[in-house]
C-alpha cells in the first residue's frame, strides 16, 4: 500500500470520530459514514474546518467504494452484522485485497465470523478493539489489541499508528476481542475498588487531594485512579464511555467465561452494581459513575 490511502471509516461517535480525524491529519483521504446523519454532518463540519481531506458517504456502500482500507467502530454484534455482512453491506461492496479493521467491541465469535467471511471474499480482516476511552481517541493514544492473520496485521499496523500509543497482535481472529474482554474485567474490578476508596475517604473526612498524592505513588496506582479520582470525588461522569456499553462488554466477558466453565464472581457483582446505576438514570454516564451505587455517608 502507498503512504497515502483512501480510507473509509464507519461509525463517527465519540471514539470513531476522533480516530477518523487522526487518519485525515496523517494525510489519508478519509470518507466517513454514520447511521445518524446528524452526527456525521457534525463530524464533517468540525474536521473540514481544519482543512482535512475528509468527506461523507451518503450510504455505506458509497463510503467504502474503491477504499484501500475500511475501518469500523460501531455498537455491538448486531450492528456489525447488519452493516458489514448483509447482502448490500460493506463486505459485498469491498474490492478483493482490501483491508477491513474492526474497532468495535464485539464477541470473539462474531470476530471469527467476520474473518471467515472476509477470507471467502479475498479480503484481509483484523479484529482490533481499543482501550483508552474518549480521551485516548482524541489524543491519539489508544491501546489496540488485535486478532487476525500476520498479513492483515502487517497491513493494518501502519494505519492504526495514527491514533495508537500501543498496538499488540494477540493472535488469530477473535483473539483481540478476547483480550478486550479481559481488559473490561480488569477495569470493572478497579473501578469497584476505587469507588469504595472514594467513599471511605469522604466518610473519614480526609483531604482527597492529599490521599491521592499519597497513594497514587504506591501500589494502589492505576490509570483509573490517575484519571478518575478527582472527577469521582466531584461527581462528574461525562467522559464518553457509557455504562450501557460497559454492561454490553461485561456480558461478552461473562458469556465467554461461562462457555469455558469459568465463573467471574467479582465481574458479576460489579455488573449488578452497574445495573443499579442504570436504574438511577446513569445509563449514559461514564463507567466511573459506578461510585453512585454507594451513597455518601449521611445521604
């Protein structure tokens, strides 16, 4: 592939929108597509203001026509199947030899289905879920875990470098999604502990900044602590990755565990806490809103 590519990016939400913009800033010709035309128009308006080589496809087929690389960042298994695998979908419109990179968090089974279908059509396919949240997407500092062939990985890595801080080839098709399930299990446990630590700090009447200064330099340190301690203390939960999506991801992790005879008791417990926060109206709040399931002392 040449240095300058014709790229189609499907899904221009809080993650996909900034990722697509980074590709345009890297000099690629980017055609975006989004199921919500309003969101697509907002993306285009924002990034054409920077004089970026970006445009919108009126349909998904128009967006992927003659693309060298097609990337997607959609919602769930059903969304990907509908957009990519339908008779008039993405794979049917792609030219043989084209690379497809899926950044959606989906089940490993769906990732394997995509890879198998891509192979029959002569396409390269990589499942490449990301971690790092909205800030990581906007800053071009995402961690990407990849599943697919060596050939697909070699073709995809130079493209993904436009918005990645770390890219790891985990293994064959579905392995990237398996690693993402592991990632979400880790985050759930961390946020559960951090939520209790926040409430304990408040109950003891300690100065939150002093506690953070003391413990964030030791074994308790984590990305979640560094980035969410102060905002959880302040009750601020608008950081892009919604609880609805986290519960979708945890459901995948728990289903995968069950299929292998494994239970995830902590994850199941935290998922129940998230369900409680959803019932409190927090469905679209950031995952750090988990702290809301624990009332402050005196409330």
